[in-house]
């Protein structure tokens, strides 16, 4: 296996010059860098970036731990982050916890072992406080996403309650009163049900709690449970609290032979992949903006531009993308 010394010898340069050739923005003449890279290619040499980071006690690595790799909302954030990080000379290391705090801890430990300069993660519980505190105290730029689990690190979150408020208000404006909310929430984020209740109260409508259904495991296929609720409660409209619930709602409606929007109206949260294809009105967080905000906040910490003893909290509000899944109906009396 070829070494850096072999590359330097073949290119006719010093070892330190050969090392600089593999670093973006390093002070080296273009023709000399080209000689080194050509020699490396001929010898099949690849620089050991991890070893370099351990030796220098710093790196250009940024860690991102997501909780659900199958969620296209997160994959869009990954793409936005990666593109921006590349422009700034950083490399993204990706891991996912699958909602397991033990896996999350191992992933955070992995990022720490690579000397990552920044870490963004989606905390699934508060059980990893000790390692998050350690990373924070060591000066790593730590940002928690969507859940404000730890009160001492920066947070970027989406106002889920505002999204539900806008969806509910739009349905009310279209005559709907029996609105079924399939809700998801954590103790550390804004609750969609709060927005639902606010819209109902502002309209002077009763807010029956049996129309707010908490879905504890939104990733599971829950067609039968959804069918039973739709049949029993007879909603004229449904708000799906997250994209995976939206897919369950559509399957349940198909099995009940309910056409959207002819027989039942629907709004889903997270405007990713299928809502536009199926002409479904959706609550749409500004995903690209979230990805860029993560990178910019992280870079401000790393560069020293952002120096504060108080954590920075950035909140973004989703918009409602109106399509063809909501039918205007004659409003029922409040007691119906």
C-alpha cells in the first residue's frame, strides 16, 4: 500500500508539500498540486482524513444524526446541508438513530471520535444529556433539530402548531366542522393540537377531544385503526400530522371507498414526494431554508462570529400549499 512519502517521491516534492496538495485552500502552486494528485492516482493513494484529524485535533467533518432515514423530509435537509457544506470546505458524516437513544449516543460518540467541528442531531429523548454536555463544553458546535430537549445548546425548530392552525383555519373557512386531527408530538416540541384548538376557538366552534388522535408510532401501518376512527367519527376533513400518517389516511380512505375530496377532504403535514403528485393540500416547512440555517449557524460558531453564553433558538413557520384535496361544503351547525 502506497504512503504519502511514496507520492512525494514520485511527484518530486517534499512530504509536507504533498500533504498540502490534498487540503482545500492550502497554499500550493496549482502545477505542483496537479503533479502530486497525478502521482497519487498512479499509485492508488488515498489520504487518511480521519488520521489527519486525530493528529491535528481538528477536522473539517460535520456530523448529522437523523432519527428516521426513510423520511424524505430529512433526506431533503441532508441534500441542502451537504451542498452548502461542500461550498465551505466541510465534509458531512451521516448517521441515523431510528428513534433509539442508545443508537443516538453511539452516533454522537462516533462524531466525537472523528473530531467533528459541528454536530446537528434530532434528539429522541433527554437521556444523552451527559455526552451532549461534554461536546458542548469542548467547543463543538452542537445544534438540536426540531425538539428543544436540552436547554443549553442551540435549536432550530419548526412551528408545528402554526402549521396545524393554518390547516384547520383553511378547513373551517371551507365549511368543515368535523375535522379529525391525527397528531404526533413530543414533550420538547410545539404541539399541532394547540394550533388546531386555537383555530377552532377563534371560529367559536367546540373542540371535541375525541377528534384529536395521538399517533404514538406514526411510521407503522395503521390502516385498520384509521378506518375504524373514520367510520365512527365521520369527519368531513382530516389533517395528517406527518407524511407517513398521510399515506395511512389515503390507504384507509381507499379501503372505505372514500374519494378525496369528493367524499372527504384532507390536508397533510410535510410537502414531500407524494402530496404534489396526488394534488393534496400540504403544510410545507421551508426545508431548504432549514438546511441552510443549520450550516450557517454552525459556521458562525466554528468561526467565532457567534459568541454567546445563551443558546440561540431559531424557529421557522411552515406555509400552507393549497391544492385540490379540500372541498368547500355547507357549514354544519356548531352542535352537529
